[in-house]
């Protein structure tokens, strides 16, 4: 979930606009601060798509059954290398094998 958005400023000298600040995201399940790269996109027939951000596969898979959608959902890609903790293939397999999911 986007909790804080950067903004545009206009340079006093050249009048060019630039994006300053940093967007801040939290996990849509547990509320932990996340970088915003591990997300799903929920598409609808009659309105704009929405992004939901997560800290790991476990939070994503717990939240997924509650997501309202009338079209389709894109999931994060499975990363075999350079994945953040909780976001790799082994983490995905552990999360789908865990009790209650």
C-alpha cells in the first residue's frame, strides 16, 4: 500500500519539473514497510487496476483469498537468484506448503 508519495518540484532556474522525495509502501497484510517492488496487480473490468504490496510470499498468500477481483491478478515473478528474504522460490514453496494456506 502506498503510504507516502513523492512530489514534483519546478526548478527556479530552468523551469523543469523533477520528481523529488521517495514513495513509501507498507505490506497490505502485516503493515511492515517494504520497498514496493514485490506486489500484485489486481485488474477489474469496470475500473482501474490496483497494486497491492507485500513483504514476502507468506503475507501475499494469506491475503490473496480476500482480494476482490472480477478480471485477473498478476503475481510477482519467482526469483531463483538475488531475491530479497522471504521473496525467493524456496520461500514461495514453503509458504504454499504451510498449514492454513
